[in-house]
C-alpha cells in the first residue's frame, strides 16, 4: 500500500466539507493512474478497509467524509475532450466544473447542471450527488445529461457503462462472472420494484435520494444504461473514472424579470404562471438570506434594497431566452396585480444573481447572535410539486415555528426545489441533534405526503441516510437501496454509512466541525 501513496494532502483539509461534520481520514491518496486505483481497491478488499472519493469538498451532507481512505482525483485525472459536433464532452473525474465551463464556452456550449457552487465544485461530486442548478428547470439534473461512464467496481476492474439494447443487456446477464451477475440481478430488482419505487420517489422532476433505479431502463427505446445508477450514488457502488456528458448551447440573449413577493400565498400562483412560458431559470431568495448577505455582500445588497423595502418576504428571479415569451409572461403577471420588473441594468442583474448564488455560503459563514448557532444543511434539499406549495409552505413554516427555528430560504424554486437552511444552536450537542432529527422526521413526512422527495440534488450523505428507510418503507429500502448496494459492493468497500448503514443514533456520535 505504501508504494501507491504518492502524495498525502493535509489530513485536516479532507476531514470536512460544506456539511456540519468533521471526520478525520486515516489516509488521503492522489492516485496517478488507473493501476494505482486498482491497487487501492484490492488492498481495501483484502484488508477490510473503506474508500471514499472527494473532489471540491462542496458536499453539504458529509457525502465524502470517511475515517479510513479518501481518494482525490483532482491532481492527475484531469483530461477534457470537447466533441463539438455531437455536443458532448469526455471528462475525467478530477476535473472541476469551472474547467468544463471554460472549455465548453469556446464553442458556445455549457454543461447544463449549472450549480451555485460551480466555481468550486468538481464534476465527480456533481455526478456523485446528481447535482443540478439554475438551468436545470429546462435541461434537467446531472443524470439527465450523462451519456456514459467508466467505473471501477469492487472486483478491481474498470467497466464502461453506456446505453445498450435489451438484447445486449440480456446477453450480459447470462455471463457467469461479476458483471454478468450485476446485469442479471439489476434486471430482477427493476422488474420487482421499479413501479413502486417510481411512485415513492414522488411527482417531482428530479430526486437524489436512494439510487436511480427509475432511470436505468428506457421503456420507449427498450434500452438499458447502467451509467445512470452511479449518478447520485455518492461513490457507494464504485469509483467513477470518467464520463461522457451532454452539452447544450448557451442562450445568446436573456431577459431577467424580478418579482418581489409580499405574501407567500402569492408564490404558487407566480410559479405556475412562470413555468407555462418555458423559462431558462427560476430562482429565489428570501428576506432572511438578504439580511444575512448584507455583512458579506454590502454593495450587492445595497443595490437591490428597493426589493425588500416594503416588507417583501422573498424575490423570484425569472429568466427567459426569448423576448416575446418574456413579454407575454410580464403582461400576464401584471394582469393579476403581482409586481414585477425587467432588469436591464447589468450591475443590478449581477447583484441579484450573486446574492442568490452565494446564499448558502453567506448563511454558513455568518456569525449569529450566539456563537454556538450555525446553519445546518439537513432539510435544505427538499423538493415538492409547485401545485402543492399553497398547502406545503404554510405547514413547513409551522413546523419551523414549532421548534422556534430561524432559517433562510432560497433555491431552484421553479421545479419545486426549496433550500430551507435552519439555524441550530449547538450549545448542547445532544439537544441540537434531537432538534435536527425531530425537524427532519416531520418535514420529510410532510414532503412525502405532498408527493415530493427528501433530496432534489444533494443526495443523502451522513445527514439524510438515517431517514431513507422511513421515507421509502422497509420493502423498498431493503429491496432497492440495500439490494443495489450489496449487488455492486458486497464487501462494503465504498463509502460506508451513506445510503446504507447510517442511523439516527449515529448522528449523536459523528464528529462536528
């Protein structure tokens, strides 16, 4: 094992991410090539060790934290190849999103899951969490933009997963080897559980909890693509080496409309009107986020202060790439007496977007009225159909008030994704964890009742894994989540405690920053 540890990063750097947790790894390894990754997997299997994979460290749920081996691919797995005419890109998993953005921009293309953390996040983390962003309302989450993936599995071999015919999948399932058994068993799991699992996921456009069983088979084309099972899996099934991703054209012209909202009762109506006009982006942040941002982004908050000068509760940003569409929406929203404004000033536009994209960062870095208070990502990734918002939002706020919890509210609101960041006092750790667990129990139950999902695009990690069984029920949790984990990773080598193995009791024991 010693000969493959090329470079040890400071252990402290890899013991935290954007979550509240801190777990000190035993080793941090920057493998230089495929053979070294194979050696690490073989060593882990023989010696009953565990491997997690980390990129930019922007995960909000502790998804890459581990007290054993952490692999970091960002030094040596950094190849990028743009395929201009097919509008795709081949990338290694050590590449950062900003690198993809820079290369794709040369051809007026972009990778559509345009995250708020795009300056910092790695593509490996985006695939691991099924990330999405402000462009996802039109182009979907990461899983919708992955064409194929090369993955190291627990047998130490590198496999290419791509779209294949039903006949090819059946042929593979008859092979008497590890990959043959995977194709055989995943077909059975799909046949047994897919219909019920799709219903349990909820009536939402994206989800990242559990595994993507619902995306591996295309009924219309009669094809399979097991690359999809690794998206949102948080490296619990294998280590993604590289992937082919879909690119889309960057709009040449956009129009931004700002809609300050005085009452949350107006929000469902506004959103339902917006989505009828095929927006490019629909984002929001609330007055609490705006107030906290004043300490970090004084020029930006000063520039937009007029939108929060009359007791407004939040602002919705609706962006279109067609003047005619934007104008039609603008006139319709005026007809129902909702205030709105075209944003033509580029500085004002930049300030609105900067505050939205910085929302979690400013909340996480803020010093509250007590030093023991902190922003806690736990219910920040819920997603609910927007036609249920009129019922859902009052009930959600009632739960927050019940526990006397301060919060900030922002997110990719157009597809129902709501970033509610609670502020929890950790003066007494047990009481803080009690509050987090009670809050998650009630909110996730409410989300399920509304036909939503507990995770839109951040996945489960340490913080949400303990709630997966309750959300999906014993049969689906055991049959799908546990079943898929055991199929791909029978020795529990990859990223233990995420998706499978975490429980509420463990939240009291894990280290905090």
